C-alpha cells in the first residue's frame, strides 16, 4: 500500500474516521489533481500536502458523525475547491451531493476531477444561495445543508436554512469566534425555522486552529420573504421586527 494512503488511513483512525483503502486512494488522488489544477485557477490557498490532508480532507470528514443516513441528499454551499462535498461524496457513495458555488470556473474544475476519478454521486449548481433559496426547485429540498464558508453565522443561516428541508440539518463549520457569532445568530436562526441542537468539537481543537460544527435542525418552514436579496443581506441588519 502506498505510504500516503497508509498515513491517511492512520490519521483517520486517530480522528475516529474509518477510511478504507479505496476511499483513501480517491481522497489522495483528488488532492493531487486539485493541487495540480490550482496552478492555473485559484481553488485553495493550502498547497502543503500535510495541511491539505488535515485542513481539507479530514476536517471535511468530521461531518460524518452528524450524518446518520448514508443515502441522504446533501448541499455544499460555497464549495470552492469541493469541500466538504467531495470528501463526503467519496465516503458516502449512496448519498446525492450537490456542490453549489457562485464561481462557475471552480465548479467546472471540481466536476472534471470528480468525473476522472469516478466520483459519480455529485452534481454542481451555479448560483448565489440567496437567489436559489427563493427558487422552488431548490428551496427546502435538501436533507443536509453544509457550509465551511467564511461568512458569519447570521448571514450563513439566511443563506442556508431556506434551502434546508424541514426535519433536516444545517451544519455550519465555524472557527474560534463561534460563540460570539452564535449569540448574535440566535434570533435569526429561530425566525428562519432553525433550532440549535448541538455544538460538536471539530478535528482541529488541539492545534492553532479551532473548529466546531454547529448542528441546526430545521423545525419549521422559513418565512417566504427570506432569504432577502444580496444587497439587503450584506448591508442591512436582520429585521428586528421579527424578534
């Protein structure tokens, strides 16, 4: 077995993520191809292999502990270079995973690599979450909506909860300032139909990075006037009349 494959499997076990040899081969192959394509188009700022494995592959796979149904529909909002969607697709072959991003060039590259590697349970969706959330084809259609996007939790909730099916989950991967964001997002999450159920420790708590997964259950439909248009979400505070 290739040394890099062995190392990934070992590091997965250490993080309580069981990765078999075939899955590890695909994860490493995806990394190799993405880093090669990254020379032409900016897909990731992380180019060191060790950091890529830790911060992209294994960190994405921490979501597995919160996904109970292997045949579930998952939407990856702001996928960028395919994270967390592609690692999840490799591990959950029966899941239906949609990678959404506002940059079509990135989606095309990710789709091309996935096709070459035989990752056939993904599709791509080009657009902005606030527009797609008002489209009946996508609104409240996904059992799991996941995001590692850098927007604060209030903004992310308005982007993601309208796309989450009632009874489903919005999984937000956040960094060291998560508690401050969480306090500010309590009312918006409630208005948008969500309920915070758990805050799970992520993989990176013992390093200079801090990650948690905020698990938000969709308990009621999102009001029809959300999400608002891009300009209002960015420039205006969440409407206080809904408090």
